[in-house]
C-alpha cells in the first residue's frame, strides 16, 4: 500500500485531474490511498472572501464565493463522467450553501475568529477530494470519497491543529482499509480535520503533506509519495539558482533540518509520523510520471563521499540573542531547546553555549510567544531583517574535511557550525536581505560546481572545526 498526496498544482483543473488519474492507474497494483489539497489557489480565495465578509463587504465576499463555485463546477464537469454530474451538482450545492451561510454570519458579526477561518478554509479540500473521487472512475480507477473531517481527529488549536494520533489512526484504519481490500482507491482531503466534538480545524500551512504522513503512518504504508510541481528536493531554490540539481536521497533528519531552514518540501510536520513509523517519503513531479524524485528515509551506510546535501534560506528573520540569567545555570541550554521545540519550525538555533544563545525566528506573529518562551533562560534582545542560509548534511558531524571546506566556502557570511541538538548538522550563515540571492548563488557554486580542493583532516579525536554549537 502507498499513500499518494497531490498538491494544488497537481489538481489545478480538469487537465490536472486527468494526469493524477494516469499516475494512480499506473500504480493500482501498489494499492494507493490518495490525499489531496485544494485546487489551485482556492484556499487563499476562500480566506479572502471570509476577510471581506468580516470587514463588512458582504457583496465582495459573495462574489468571490460565486467565482469559486463557477470554477469548481466548470472544472468538475469537465473531469467527471456524465453519470457523476448529478452527485457533483449535489456536492457543490451543499458546500457552497454552507459557505454562503457562514459568510453572511461573518458579515453580521464583523469579526473572523480562527475557528471560523478554519471552517471557511476547509471547503477547498472538501471540494477537491469530492471532485477527484467522482472523476477517477471515468479514467478506470475505482474510488471512494472519505470526509477528512470524520477521520482526522485533532485538538482545538485552530489554524495549526495537531492530530490525536491514536484516535485518528483507529478511524483511518476503520474507514480506509476495507476500501483498499475491495480494490477501491480512498480519496481524502488533506490539511483539514475536526475535534472530537466535530468542530472543523486545519493543520496549518502545507498541512496536506502532514495529513499524508499521518495517513501513511496509521496504515503502515510502504511509501508516502508527495506529488508536486518540482522534480524532488533540489540543492537550492531554483528561483535563486537556476542550475540547482535534484538530491537523490536524504535522511529524515536532513530533510527536517532543510524544512525548518526554509525549504518548501516537505512540510516539517510530515517527517515526525513518517520517521516514527519507518515509512519513507518520496517527492515527485506530477508533470513527469517517470521521474524518480527524492527518497527520504532512514540513514543507511554512506555510498558516496561526504558532501553538503542542500542549502535552504529564510529571508527577513528576526535574530534573537539570549543572555543567560543568574539563575539559569546548567539548565540554560535545556531551556533554550525547549523553546525551540515548542516553536519549531519557526525558531532556529544559530549558536548555543553555556551562557548565551543566538536564534532566528521567521514568524513575526510569533515574536511575543518566542520572547516569552526564551525568557525562562535569560534576557532576550531582538534584531530585525536578516537572512539565514543553512548548508545541511549529516556528514558535517563526523567528517572534519567536509566541515573545514564548508566553513572556508562560507567564510565571508559569518558561518556557524551547529552540530548537536539540531535535526541534522548544518552550517548557518547570516547575510543582509539584499545580499541573499548573490550569497546563495555563490555558496552553491563553491560547494556544488567548483572542483574540491584537498582538505587536511584534524588530529584523531578532535571534533569538526569552526564555531560549533553544542545544545
């Protein structure tokens, strides 16, 4: 059994749905389960309508609603077989009637609470999963729709809910496994769930990847496939480095470190359920069915020379400096790491020693929360507007030569080698915002394009050189 997750770029319309059907048809022997995101930019457009309604502009909110209804009707009718048109019409009517009612209430109350934002945003995944389930039989794939709000049980942290794993696992197995055994492909929306009381929640940005990992772990899948619009994890952001190349394999720890450091895929939450269950993740391009993508899994025996796997960047971070308070003592490092875990992936360690720490925060809306969490360790100071570039590889922890080469390549960017306590070892660099594109391009060229020069090894027993953090 495999779990196939398709993002909004993969189901951007009828043509995308047909491509998805082809991918699934070629994998029927592997018994796929599908997790799907909202179509195209639906989530953002739904939230725009909700914000307009709460601001008192009900006409604009309803106009946005009708545009979305027309889009889903047009693409849905083009994708589903004729016999499925009546069920499609009924599904659209049900969801958009509920949405209109909700928008009217928001306009009347003049506020948009997180609970209401989740209720509005959830319609995107509901619609996409229903349309896909109705369309697949027309392409030779027997399918069944499962309402994610009935099987993904979460806490009540609206806009960033966390699953209740045991109850969710029980519901997923009860709902999905009988369908798989009958030869049907279950289709469930990602990103959304509900509390035990049935109140709709969302798992946060890119939460569909997280949903796929939860499903894959619960079902004991052989692989979680995340189908997107890139060839896999690349050595850098291709918008900054057009020559970035595909990374063939990553460990779970390396992938998590890259995700926390600014890489777009996979969602950081995805790695936890998958790694605990030992289910590998493969990132694939839905526009290239023959692609092999990037495989993320447990670290095996090294098969190549030690090297940096990839680099990721986070623009416009807040830099936080924490000076240990008089009562911190030996607990200082632990207090800092507790804050990092609490705010992961927003909070990133740059340096940590016995009496001070430097960290980076990429969420301005969580600055007060971060300062409060870090205050347990000592006095917190904040600088604004820096970019953090991270060069990631587990090899940095054990290969002195690689660490020396990377620190030398990054010398002009204040490199900090962070080994212990991070998901995987990384060299972190600080650059000014306006210098980030040129810095990323230069680092990529030095580490991936230029021939390596021999580097001497340190004396036996010595750790990697440089400014190493040891949380």
